[in-house]
C-alpha cells in the first residue's frame, strides 16, 4: 500500500519537518503556483491581443468579457489546478494543458468562445514559462525574500544600537586583539546586509514573448504589418516585467543568475553572522534565554545549544548550493534551445525555501540573545596586553626609539595585568598629558569610535 503524503512521509524536509516555515512560498513556488502564473500569462496575452488595433481578428473585449477572464484568475485554486493536471495526464504537456483548460473555460462565454484559437497565439511554451517563472521570482522577492531580510535588518539594527556601548574583546586569528563593542560588530552585518538587499531589490526581472526562436516568425506570418516588438514590450511591461532585448527560444536567464547570486551573497553574509554568534555564545559573550520545555541534550540537562544559528547555517548553505547550481547552469543552453533548464527551474523554490527556513531560524535565535556583560568585562580585564597597541603608537609619535620592540618584549606570549602595564607607562619618557591619557586607558574604554558607529548606520 502506497504511503500517503504527509509531513511525516515527505522526502524533503521543506514539505515535512519545516513545512510551517515555508507556507508563504507555497502559493508562489509550488507546482500550483507555476500553473497559476501560466494561466495569468495566457489570459493576459489574450487580453493584450484584443487591445491591439493591428490584431484585427480579436476585437476589444467588453467589460463583461474582461470581468469573466479576471474571475477565472481569481477563482483558480488547487481544485482547478488539479483539473489542469488531469488534462496534462492526457496531453503529456504541461503548458498545452493550461491552454486547453482555458479554452474549456471560455466556452461558457458567448463573447469569448469564438476567439479560443487566439489563446496561446504565436506562442512557444517558453513564452508562457519564462513569464510564469519571472512573475514567480518577482513575487517571491516582493512577498517573501525582501520582507524576511528587512525583518532581520530591523532585529540586527536594534541589537547593534542596544549594545553599541558594550565593550568587547576582539579576536583576530582567534587571539585577543584591540577592543571593540558588541553593538559595532553587529552593525557590521547590518551594513553588509543592507547593501546586498538593495542590489537584490534593483535587479530587473526580464521576460520575452517573441515565439519559437525569438524572431516573431509566426506572428508576422499572420499579421505582417503589426509592430510585434512593440506589442511584446507593452505586454511584458503590463506584467510588471522588463523585456529581454534579444533571445533564442528561451529568455537567456542571465537575470536569474544575477538574482540568485545576489541572494547567495545575502546568505553568505548571514552564514558568517551565524558562525560569529555561535562563537560568541561559546565564549559566553551572549547568553540564550531558555524556552520552557526545550531540551538541549538527551544526556546533559544543563545544555542550551545555539541550535537556531546551526540550523540557519545548514539551511543557508543548502540554499546556496541549490541556487548556485541554478545560477551556473541556467544561462547555458545549446543553440536555440535544449531542455536542461526545464527540470532545473522546477527546483527554483527549493533553494528559496531553504533560505526562508534559515531566515526564520536566525530571527528566532536573535530573539533569544542576551549580552553577558559580566563575562565580556571579565575577558577584557584579563587582557590588559591589548593596550600595547595604544602605548607603542603614542611612543612612536613622541619619538621614543624601539617602541614596538619594547612593547613586544613586555607583552608577547605573556600575561600582563593592569599594574604591570601602568608601571611600564609610568617609566616612559613622555609628556605628562600623554602619560596621564595612557594611564586612564583600560581595555573597557579603549574602543575608538566603536560606540558611535551603530548610531551612524541608519
């Protein structure tokens, strides 16, 4: 007996374990979503033909006919999608199934029925598919991806500002380094993420509607005097897309590579963030608020694991692997057309869904973070050696010979406490103002302008 598809029997965790985190993408990126977008293109193309005076055999549609077509789109649900799939079972062609479905639907309209032959007029399947996927990417970006990034930016921005003045020991090469603030380090990710977010937002979503090999061959055969390039551009613009200037049978997919590369950069920044926070939790710089009922280990009751950041890292890595393949493969097509892009494109939503799971995990993880100021301060207090940078720099400015070497002899590989550092400063031949300024420095206040940076990040 075949196992019924449920969250437990799903092969992909996207539709199983993580199904509750990918709801928003299902209507857009699922097979249903693809069929729905194809239907939209077919209906809009028929409406566009009717609006063009040069296409003399399709008169302008009445208000009733327009409303009828609009209702077909509005009423299209999963049950209607199943009707399309039933037609596909007979035709063994997914785009033709949508065409036949629409022809069946307009039989009930006295005005529209005579023009059923103009459904899919002049189109190759790719005219429909490329515009369906273009709308899918457009809506995924507008409705899911950018809002998710904006929520992360808001949370990170708040964290950066709240901890702007919280001093923290830096770690370069994993070793103690000049102090910073916890907020400034979070602010770095805000700036990086914001820049990539804007680049993603600005990428034009392209489309084509020019026939079997991109030359409007059939269109001109039927209506040789029509300006088909202008008609196609108006139509694509009406969908909220940008015309692709020259194509073969397929839109070249370069914009999809741009789109995915932008998302990959966002995901890579967030992987970097997840790993850094994981490390800060390990050092004790962040504590995680516990959730009643959660268990951190099957055998160690004390553990509060950074699972949200680990989950995010894993899913964002999977997202990049999948969309990285799409970005590398899709712009390559043999001659005027091959079908290697078709199967690959069907996984478009898989990569986006893993990203969405990662964004959700990061949001949950950030919401649990609390700065552990006691641990941060203790680490700083144990590392007075970080003031060596400041002391040797002032010594060099005042012409003290061998400044770097003297501080190296004092500090490299050694434990230096507050008194030892201050004794060294007191013995230096420096102007008294410089000496007092250096004596007033501590690892906690030697932070440059770190505290001001988050406030300047907008």
